[in-house]
C-alpha cells in the first residue's frame, strides 16, 4: 500500500477563452478556477512572448474534476479503495495536477518584465495573503474542533498539524494515524508553495521550464530510491518530493499555454502525456498489483497516472464537449466549489456518525448494527459531509474569501 492507495482505517461546456475584461473569481479548493488578472486586449499579442496566456474566463469543468477527485478519495476511505481495480485514492493526484496548473498560471500572469520586479514582489505578497485567507481558516478551525471533541490522535499530535508537517509525522510512524491522516496532502501543498511562487516569479523563463521538467523527473526517482533504501517504508508517497511530478505536470501545462501559440502547443503536450500515460500506467499498475517488482512499480505508476490527469485538466480548462456538460452541470460544479470542505471533513464523518448516535443514547449494540449497514452508513456520512461543507462554505469560508478582493495579484494602474 502506498500514499495514493490510501485505505480507510474504519468503516457548461463553452470554451473558456473569453474577452479580456472578464473579472477573475474566487478559489474553490486550493487554487482558483480563473487565472490571475485581465490585461488589455491590445496587450495580448505583445505579452505572449513574456509569458502571458490567452485570456481565461471561469472554468466550471475544473470544478467538475474536483468533484470527481474528492469523490474518488471518499470512495477509497468509506467503501472500496479499488473500484473496478482502479486506485480511487489517486484523486489526490488529480487535486495536485489542478493545483499546479492553476497556481502556476496565476503566478506567471503576475510576471510582466515591463512592470519591473516591484510588481512581482507585489504579486508574491498578495499570493500568500490570498492563500492564507482561503486555506488557513477552515483548516485551523477543523483542528480546533477535533481537539475540543478529543478526536484521536489530534490532541497528541497537534503540533505536527499546526505546523503543516502531518506528512512527515505519518512517514516517521510508517502508518496512517486516525482521522487526521488525510491532512498529509494539505501539508504537501503548503510545503511546496513555500518556495514555488518565488521560483516562478523570479527565475528566468528558460531556467523555470528546466526546473519544472526536473521536478517531474525527480519525483519517481525519489520514490524509487527511498523505497529501495528504506525497505518496509510504505508511506514514501506522502513526502513532498514524491508529489513533484503531479504538481509539476500541472505547472508544465500552465507554462506551455503561455508560450507563443500556447493553446496548440499545450494540447499537443497534453496529447503526448496521454499517449505515454495510459500504457505506462496500465503496465506499472498491473505489475504492482500482481507483485511483479511491486515496490518499484508502485513507486512509478503515480507519474503515469498524473500524466493522464494532466491531459484531463487541460482539456477541461479548454472545455470538453459532450462529457463537459456533466462536469459543468451546476450540482457537480457546486460540489467542486465546496470540495475543500468536503476533503477536510469527510474522514471525520465515520467518527461523527458514532459520536452522534452515542449522544442520541443509542446502545453500543444499536450503534454497531447501524454502522455495519454499508448503504445506511454511506448515506449518513455523505449527508453529514456535504451538509457540513455547504454550511462551512456559505457561512464561514465565503465571507472570509471576500477579503481577498483587497489583495489583487497585480497593482492597479495609477
């Protein structure tokens, strides 16, 4: 078992390239489904060579992909880690690819040489301010609530989670640790984005492109080397360097579409990723599951899967036809919009079902009968998670999110 096979411990399709005066929107999960700030139409041709993308409007299909990602993770934790033999927990990889694509795109759109380094420092400062407003309030409120209710092992390990080091704690203990285990991916994101924005904004374009490629190649090598060097360590994938390939593939696509003739080049790169990813994933995944060089194959298959997800992300950003209607369907897109809350809350749901039944004075035998009914238990956990995430979004996260308007990525012209 590895980090992308996370097991439970208990039971509108229109293209998004639009006019340049479209306003950019808020952040549904860890990034935005709109990219940076608008530029004048006249500037588009002249800025293409310095990294500006074609103008992007809102991308509802990416919210749909977020719904699929969080649904996969919930499936792995609540029901079956391998529906039809597929690693449902790899929804975390899809989140990483989306994150790398959107956040790198936002940062690249802050990089305009004509505006000088001051504009980049402004973008960097406001990036962290906006990220603080989006990520920290729900995360720390959830930690506080879990500690108050004594959800184990939150109180005993609180310093690891406060400092976003959950992934190192899990790796050190070589085992999942109760209801906070899924926080490892949030720790990875925060660790990665401590340094990545500075690199994107201040490296030259040539060095940045090579850095992105190096990150993608480094991750599988890191996983293989550490897996072989540390036999018995099953949670190597939760370490941040292990996730560089998924984050880097998203970043690579964001970079490519900001080159001259960017969309055509980006779709070509995404096509090559798909062509390499599908056979690569099938071979490595089947070998891993059948025990053929299982450790090495288990360390390699996430890279090929991330390639497939990269193709999905860019095409969803552009706008799928047909299936895109499902991804952009309002109920599906809405779940993607609240997917951060869904992800944070979902693994506490089994504990909360038990806690709720106990406080309704159900006996232990009655609680066991209820929780051993898979369909009833699944319905209860789904209602609690979706309801909690929806309330959190509308009553807590969204009002705080509005404060981001004070921190535009680019300074307004005098």
